[in-house]
C-alpha cells in the first residue's frame, strides 16, 4: 500500500476531522488518514495477498478477544483520533474495554478520540519500511502500549513496547500479546507461508 501525503495548504490550513469524515464518505474506496499537522494522507488499497493476511491476523485477535472479552478489536478501516491530533487507521488495533466504555456514544460513532492499547501494521510489497517505522514510533509517542510491524517478505517482525527499544524477530512462529493482551498467541504460519 503506497501512502502519499498531500499538502492542501493552498486550499485549507489543515484537514479537520469533519473534512476527513466527509472526504471518506464521498470517496468510500479511498483509505484516508491525517498526520498530526492536518495533512491528508491517501493510501492505495492493498493487494489480495496482503488483504488475506491482514484478515487472518485480525481473525486470530478477534477470536482471542471473543473468549477473553477484555476489549474491542478494530480492522483497517477504523480511524482513531490520536492524542497528537492525527487520525490513523492501523491494520488491526485493540482497545481495553474500560477505555472504550469511557467514551460517549457520539465519540464511538466518529473517529474515536483514543489511543489504542495495541496496533498492528502489516507491510505490503509497495510499502516503504521507513514510513511504517515512523508510523509505529508515532503510535508509541501517543502512548500505545504494544505494536507489531510485520514484514511477510522478510519474515521479520518489529515489536514496539512503551518505553523500550524496538525488538526485531526473524521468522518467529508466533507472537504474544504479553501483559497488554494476556494469553494472546498469534500464529504467523499463514502469514510467512
């Protein structure tokens, strides 16, 4: 998925949340985000293989959450208004149920003003690793507790933890939700296949 940041300062100072909602509504096939400066980011759709892998990862996390009932799982079409004012759509994300329940009904219907507890970004063949690593650091700067950047082609996972350096795993078979998502174990067999 190729991401292009558009500077629209000739038209507006920054894209507001309402602008982004309207643009997303009027362009349902577009994947749109904003950075912390209000610049619009347009991302191309993923290829079929990446879409299948992403669904597999989301399915495993959703299945764990159905059993644990510890939070809410979101797919790549979900935008969150992060604490740095960016609106981001991680490929898979999870929010503790207490944090989610603290939001109003209206907040839940829009780009929820919340930093997820967990995010996952799945690298596709057209992604730029440096751009994704910057996005992961942005998530950590916003207080997200655990993040996985999965690179299927390299069979590599970068694990981001709050207040720690990045850990790089080569060809891991599973990933753990650690203390953020207790007893979660995600198999990477179909992802690295």
